[in-house]
C-alpha cells in the first residue's frame, strides 16, 4: 500500500465511473472515535478502497482495512493487541428506504449529496470489527506453573503461605474473632 494519506472526502460517482482505487493511510487524529474506544492505535491504519458497479448496476465500494489497536484485556487488565483485517463491500444508496431494499450481500452506505467522508466510514468499519470483550488468548495448562495453578489447601500442605492468612490477623487484631 502506498505510504500517502487518504483524502478526507471524495465524490463517489466520479470514482465509480473511472473504476478508481485509492490506497493509503489515515492518521490517528482523523479517527477520534476509534482513539477514544481503544488504548492506542498501535499500527497505522492502512486502507484500500475500490470503486465500481455490481451486477445490478449499483455503485459499490470495496473496502480493505489493515492495522492494529491495543485494547484492555478484561481478564488481566493489561493491553491486548487486536489486528484489524477488515474486508467488506458497501453498496451506495441515497436514503434509508433504499438501504432497506438493497441486496443483503453488501452493507448499505447512505451518502449525502454523493460525497463520501472516508474518515467517518473507516471509523464505522473499525468500531464494528472490534471485539465486544477483549481477551488475551487462553493459556494452556501446560504453560501455567504448578504454584500458580494449585489450590490453597495444596499450597498449605507444601508449607507455602496461604494468601488469605493476612485476613485472619486483621480479624484477631480488631477483636472480631
């Protein structure tokens, strides 16, 4: 992909008529809703946009997005990197009623006056692709050490400190026993 920024706004009809392809990157500052939803954008967002017509003579936009973002793992609260590999086809429609009746194999996109705000469209696609709950991949039991995995009773039998022993000292010091 070329290392140039994508324009913020384009006229779709002209690009469809010429069968144009736009490739480039989008700076983080142009994606404020994505920046707000993630810890950080860890790899620059690259996009390929292919404009054309489908078999039913509707304007379509082929969209491919690559990059990566860091989210908060909901198990350990550490950052987890999520790869963005998005590929979709959008059907250009003029209003919501046309969107309801369009072919279900493509996502509809409603354009105001035939102008496409590339930043807004990329934000929508990225936000829709993010996981509802970000998690690190599960670790197999072979990778977990015995001390991390064993129960409190087994730890005590081996002479290891009980992590809850401090609670007993707190209750006896306060006279709560």
